[in-house]
């Protein structure tokens, strides 16, 4: 006879999974992955050997590894981890961190926070404010609500330069490269030295993150810092001050251009938009982004940039995964404006002259094909180094537990330099088996996030 519980489970997959006999084993694996929403299923073994080849720790069987996706819409848990790494990477270059080989003296160097925007490709619906914070009417004559889906969309879609917008987006990374070249040239001129000698006198260090605007085009937020030729521990030349840095940034933003061709062969000059935001970074231990003078405080700037490193694009802007068939765009939960940008990417991607841009591959990104967070070589630590530190911490913790479990009081503590880790894992599949498992994993990740938030609030008291 079918019980009420059996019928309930048939209509509630989550309840059925919770009642499964091996749920505890599955949950332990998910918690070990941090609550990853799209884990990588691996099978195999891992061994930790001492210097004599004796096995200290051995694990075998099936495990779940985190997917590592930075997008919160794909995996909240891995996005949180990426945001945390981005925060420490940016923060180390702003305030210094000796454990990451960045001295605290970087706070006294010339620094600036820069935002570069895309140029206009046609009038769009906007929600502007006046000098007294009053809402100004849009070009369409209406006063838009902040959540109005028309914001960022063209006033006249037929007159909007979609081809120019997509080509600018596809070359945004190259345009940033041109900007840094122009910036180094201007800095060399300020020092009165040849451009080729700049690297022998100074170094431009930076970290930047891309953020999508409502109109579907990215703009770049960047932390700029001037170092000596050997990097963060080397003082900048006396001729390079914060005022000089801000002056040359404005000059480089105006002069950095890139010329490409339209489908009909006519030239298209790409440059930055007129809206340039440039602010001084001041050392502070505040939680707000700006101080009373409108300057950016380094204590909050790292978190601000890290947030946009994981934001990417949302459901209202574009797809989370590559487009395989342009006919499927009509089924995406995107605005008509962004759908047209996707189709423009697809059309241009079919032309031989734009083959190297891979526009069809990046159509779901509206043509943007760069990394969302990039940095110069000597700005601070790297994502790889942060992941390696995390792996080392786990290994040290496992070895410490092994020491605690040893009954011999004369046992010599294990030295990390004397052990060898051998991993032999094979891919089985990617993602949870069912929607219910994914929802439970997301709930575990949310619980972990709330616990971290509570711990930070208690530590701040």
C-alpha cells in the first residue's frame, strides 16, 4: 500500500533525496566541494608519501571537485571563492601584504582609480539626475524607473550602430593594451627619458575588471600604481607623482585609438568614451568606498572590484553559456536589444575578415572576449599562488591531524618539504545528477555564506 510519505516524495524530489540512505555520504562530498552547484565528478586515488615512500595518507574512490566557475549565476559557491581570491589579490596591491610579497609601503606610492567607458553608438534610454539629485527626463520624454527594462536600449534601434558596438566590444582588450602603451609613453615623457628606457626607471602596475553597462557594452575599472623598475618594493621615481599620474592618464585615454574596418571596408576608429572617472586612492580603514572629499579608500575598493569580477552578465543581459544555434536566441531571457547584439555577433562571425575574433564563440558575451579580471605582472600575487596556498593549508592540516592521532610522544612532527603528493583522478561527469541535488548544494553554499558573514560581523565588533 502506498503511504502518504511515498506519494509526497514522488512529487518532491528534494524530500526524496533527503530520505535517501546514502544522503549523508553525498552531503559530505558536497560540503567538501564548498557546495558547488556544478561539481566535477572524479574517481581514483590520492596518496601522501614520506621521504622513505611510506604512505601517510591515502584516499580513494569517488569525489566531487569544485567547478571553479566565477559566475554567480552558474555556481554561487565557486563565485564566492573567486571573489574572495580577487579581493585578496586586489587588496594586496592596494594596501600591501608581506605574505604575498607586497610591502605595505605601496600605500605611499602614486595611485589612482580609473573607469574607462565605451563611446556612444547611438542615443539610448537613460535615467539621469540633475545637480540637485532630481530625476531628468529621458530623450524619449519619459522619466524611467530604475528597473525599467528599456534602460540602455536604443531610442531608435534601426539607427543604432550595432556593428560598431560589437566591433568595439570585440577589440576592448586590444584598446586597453593601446591605452597602457600610450600611458607608458606619456610617463616616459614626464620623466624626460626615451620610451624604450622607461622599464629601467619605472613600472606601471595595474589590476582591472570589466563590468557590463545596461547597454551591453563593458567598461573597465582599474587600479593604477607607479612602482620602481623592480616592482612593488621599489619606490617610484621622484618625478612621478600622483598629479603626474592623473594628468598622463587623461592624455592616454584621449589618444589611445585602434582602427578596424567595417564589413563594407570603410575604416572605424575605436576609442574610449567621453565619460572618464579618475580618482585618487587614499589609505583608510573605513568600510565605505569614498571619504568626505570624494577620494577612493583602499579599504573598500578591493571588495568593490572583486564584486564586479564575479558579476559578469546576468539573465537580463545575455546567456551564461555559448550560443550553438542563432535560432535559439529567441528563447533566451534577454532584452530585444541584447538579442540583436547577439545576432550581430553571429552575422559578423560568419564573415572571413572577422574570423580571428571568434565572434560566434563569444556571442553570448555580446562580443566581449577578454578576461573579466586582469593585472600586470608585478601588481601583486596571482590566482594560481592563492590556490596553491589553499592546497598547502589543507595538506598541513591533514598532516597536523596525523600527528595528533599518533600516540607516540617521541614522534617527530612531519615536515612539509619531506612529503610527496601523488594524485591519480579520472573524470566521470560534470554537474549534479538531478535538479534536486543542485538545489540542495546551493542551499549548503548559502548556509556557508551566511556563516562567513556572521563570523565577519562578530570579528568586527
